[in-house]
C-alpha cells in the first residue's frame, strides 16, 4: 500500500491549506478586535463604577449600616482583644511546645535509626565531635571590653581631682 498523492490531490491539499491560513488570519483579526472592545468596555465599566456606583453605595452605607456598625464596634474590639490575648497567652505557647517536642522526638528517632542502621551494617558508631565556634569567644571579649569601659567611666567620675572643682563664689580681693 503506497501513500503517494496524485497531482490533483496535492493541488487540493495546497488550496485547503491556503484556505485554512486565510481563515486563521481572519480569526486573529476578529480576536484582536474583540480584545480591543473588551478593554474599552472594562474602562467604561470602571468609570461607571467609580462615578455612579461607588457614591451610591457609600451614601447607603452611611445612611443604613453605619449606625449599626458604630454600635457594634466596641463589642467587636473587645472580642478581638480577648481573642488576641487568648491566642498569644495560651495557643501560641502550647503550639510551640508541641512542635518543639515533636521535632526533638523526630531528631531522637532519626539518631536512633541511624545508630541501628550503622550497627547492623557493621559500621562503628562514633560520637560526633563537639564543634567549637567563635561566638563564645567574641561574647567574652565584648563582655570584658564593656566591663573595662564601665570601670573607666566610674574611675573618671569618682577620682579626686582638685583642679576639676570650681568654687561657687568668686574670690574677692582683701579689703585694705
């Protein structure tokens, strides 16, 4: 079975492809026109909403709903404060403790699983080396510098230096 096309079929296929290309171009033009119309309609709708609908809604809100909202506001504020106090005082600490315990249990389980896997594989379990960091050293140096600064300021304040004191009364010349 051969799939070669005759000249007539090839010619008809070429015409069909050209026709499809023309239809596609026409659809693109129509789609672009529809997009322009939709953009213009959106702008008109935005303008109408800003100039007509928003003022009417605001007027009705002030007329009908605002008195009820103002009456309910203290109760809502009190409820919000109580909820915030409850969440900050009870929920957050409990949730933090639960998450912390879960993560520490996860770490312990992972460490135990690792030790068991190493012992089964015949790999010796070695305790990790304790890592030293520069943080404690820097904190110690800053603490010593701060203490030295405080001691120097106290020494400057409390030292007995007669030249620093000025008499309250100017010295008068003796009467002759």
